[in-house]
């Protein structure tokens, strides 16, 4: 961005060989480890070599699987280091040749091996592991180093990464100097690790900018680091990452005055007005790296360890509408900083008021709070949990909270009323057409501050009445009785299919049909007519009401399942996830299943499947993705259809009914939904998600149980009692 922009890029690819093997080799000191990397670079065709200094190893010691594979790491000496080495080949014989080459080079080098200098080890103590599961342990630890350091830093400090490189034969001396530098300036959590085969190191550390002394320490350290890398060892101040303002004052040190002046002349030719990325790579201010430093105040233990990497953003349904999780956290921290000022001036008061006003919609209102950001976050921060805590704090001890508690206590009346209301709205749709309903509902949505849902043509009809006395199959003469506790979610007890769908039955009818085919006796929990997992209250911030409903349902399920002995099926994945998260009885969680999981584990062997559709789409709800059930839903659909197309959407943005109340959220989340023209139906395990997906795809999405019920017959006839 300094001279222009990249309009096109061509990638040169390398083979992904099927045969791989990795070894984790300990050395008594970092100099020996880096020297070994240099030997491997010059003497072998090794594929990857990653270096860990002692600080990095110390962070790895919490991994029990790694300690099992490399037991002497636990008692490693104070200067110990390690190399993670990988060999790859197109066949077993080639792989063995690579491994032999690497082992021979290490043995011929005469370098000391072992985690402690006084206890030298043979190379055979660190064998190459060809079991993919064991190699994965090594590489997971390597990938997790940055999150471990970032997540463990002192609250209120910033997480920084510098990225330096030098010729591999100088890596050992440069690394020793950098380790001593961090010790000199008392960076106790700093570590050096990285791509030793390329002479590339990542320097990871936490830094506070809260006082002038902290800023001066940072400046002094940067001066010395750049001297060590660029001047003393002739290296590069950036290996993989961009230069940025932090290194801009040292570009002349690295390249020399003549080359630096030439860079400025080139910049003037391409960008005479200095409009392209000004000051980021080329900057005349020698102190720019210690100016305009962004504070990182303590705001909430939920998000204080955010490293602002932005990995979360690709999973966020509001990322192109309002804010991403990273931006939500940064904005929240700025509000916390302003609120914490003892004497705010007029400008600060206005800034705080503006931030709060904008955050109400951009930060709070349009956050689905589904936690999908946590799936991409290297330090496992759930920004949705932050937003839910904000909602709870805002609503605590308010009339709205009292009203929510009253609704929770009388939920049976709501459950009984909603189907009739939905049928009335559907009748209006039939008589008036879609336009009046869309116009009126959107007007009410705007007038009530997004409290009234905006109607769309895929809004459901009322659900049919639940059959409380389904047929009881004859149990097998031997073995365990086929019994299941069925907990229809309130949403499926209230919402049926949409007008225009060729399916007219409700979700619970289809699941009851599957139970009957497989010979399962159905047991309902007590108080089903008023049961609710609490999600509809929790997502709005009414935590007390949510806890009340969850606890009541937990008691009913404990009794119905005989303390968890019988499997429990909830037909709506997000509801199941909410229930599991709120349960106090840990053992009961292992008895809970969402429909696709239960069908795969308990029903597949009792049913015959046939493919009844040519091409169908499958959307895995956020809760099922987080539970690792994506492949389960897709495989089950694949037993019923010739072609299965994943929706490709991380989160549909529905978040219960939030997507109905904030329709822009679902529109943004599903802007890239693009299903093939021959795709006739869509399936999921969340009724509200299905409504949104239908509205933005033009095909009917419905519960996966509809497809499975249509595609199956019992393996043996089930007699009823």
C-alpha cells in the first residue's frame, strides 16, 4: 500500500505429500538448537523446522499429550530449546530416506542433545512419529504458542509480535542476543520461536503503555532489537509481516541512508501527495512508534485478553453491517476507559455519549451472540457472552426484567396462544397477500425499536397439536428396552411449516414417526406444555428468567430419564446447547442429543434408507458446529439425497428471533448464500434458522427429520401394544 495496491496475485503451489513424519528434538540450549537448524538447512532436504526457546517450551508444559511424547521437557534446563522437524514424501520408502538423511546430519553435527546439559541424550530418544495423531500433538502446540502467550498476559497490557529474520547460519547468535535482550529489559513472558529453517523468528511479548516508564522501556528495547537484527547480524526487521509504524523509524538502519533516500524518491514519483498508506513504511519521525499509542484498559474479564488478531471476523454475521467481534471489544474498552476517567472534559463526555449511542445498535442490537466468534478466536473469547452480560446488566432490576419473569412463570399460556396467533397471521397472508403484512410489520418494527418482528413470506403457520399418547411398540424380548425421552422445543411446539411448503406436518410429527419406525417408546417430561430451555430469555439478557426455565426443565428431564439412564432428544439444536450450558447436573448432559446425533447413534441401524432427493442443501446451526456435528448432519442427508450442498454460511444471523427483529442482520449474514439451481430443498435442525434461510434462498428449509422420515422404512415391522 505504500506505492500502490495489489490488483492480482498468482500462487505457485507445492505438493501436499501423503506421507509425513514429525520429531520433537530437545537441545540443552537455544544456540545448539539453532545451529542444528542451520545444519539441516545446508545438509538435507528437510521440509520444515520450527524452533522453540525455553520460554516457549515453558508455555507448552501444560500439554499432557506433549509431555507424554517428550517426557524430559518437564524438567528441562533453564536454557533448553527444541526443534520440531517434519519430513514429507510421496511414499513410505521416500519418507524413510528423508528421515535417515535428517538423523544422519544431526548425528554427524556432534551437537549436544537432551533437555539438560548435564544429562545428554541419544537422538533415538526423540524418534520421528508417523502416527498422524502424535504428529498433530506437536503441530497443535506450535500453532497454539501465540494464543497461549496472548491469553496469559497481564490484563491491561497489549499483545505484540515482532517478526525478524537473518541468514540461517547466523540464527543461533542472533537468537541468543534476543533472549538476553528480553531478560535485560525484564520482559518475563517474552518468547522466541518460529521458522528456523528460513532463519525467521517471531518475538512474542506483552507490553503496557500505561505510564511514561513503560513507554520508555518499550522504546529502549526496540532500539536494541533493531540494532541486534539489522546491524549486528545483517538480518531483516520483517520476515513475514508488514513493516508498520512500529518499525518505520528503523528502515534506514536496516537499508542504509542511500537506499532509504531512494525509497523516498520512488514514493514521491508514485504518490506525490503522500496519500497511499502515509507514514506506515516510510516515516521521517524517529519517534512515531511511541506516539498515539492505543490504550488497552481493563474492561471485562470476558474480553481483557483479546489480542485483536481479527480471526473472529470471518464468522461474524454482522461483519459487513455494523461491527465485528474485534471491533465490539475495542469499542467496549474505549467506553470503559472513558467511564473510568475521574474528571471528564466536555469533549470526553461527548465522545462517551456518542460511543454509547452508536454501540446500542452497532455493538449490542446487531450482535447475534451465538459464540461463533469463539470458534475462530485463538484465545477462545466469546464476544457474544460479553454482549449478553451487557444486556443483563442493563435490564437488571427493571420493569422489563420483572415482565420477563412473569412470562417465564406463565409460559404455558404463551405456548398455547402462539400457534393460534400464527395461524391468524397466516390467514391474513392468504387473504391480503404479502405486501400489506411486510409494510405494517416493518413499520411496527421501526416504531418499537426492533421489538416487533418484521414479517416475511416464510413465517410459519401454527404447529399442530403434539400427540401426547403415541403408539407404544412391543419391546424386544432380550436386551435393553428401546425408550427415549422426547423434549419438543417450545419453538417446534409453536411453529409449523410455512405457507407454500409442500410439507404440512410439524417437526414433532416427523420425529415421532421416526421413533415409531425404530421401535422406540416415547416418554415426555412432566410439565411439557410450559417447558422452555430459557434461550429466548437469555439471549435478551433476562438471565434470572432463563435460569428459572432451565432449572425447571432440568428437574423434569432428570425424573423422566431416570437420572440420565435414558437418552433424551431435543428436536432443536440451539435449545439443546442452551440447556446443556445451563444444567447443574453434569452427568445428565451426556444423555442429551440433538436429532441428527440421535438418529446416527441410535436409529440408523434400525432403518432402511433410500435416496429420495437429487440435490439438497444443509445448513448446520451454530450450536451444532460448535458441538462438532457438521459432518453428522451432512452424512445423514447424504444417505437420503444424491447430492448434498453445505450452505457455506458460518452463522445465518437469526439468533432465536433476533434476526426477525433485526432483519438487516440476517440479510447481511446470508448475502453470500448461493445454492445451485437444481437444489430443491434445504434442511437444518433449528426452526428459526430455517425461516431465515428460506427467505434468503427462495427454497423451503425445514427440519432434517422431514428428509430422514421420507427416506426411511423400518428394518423390521414394529408392532404396537
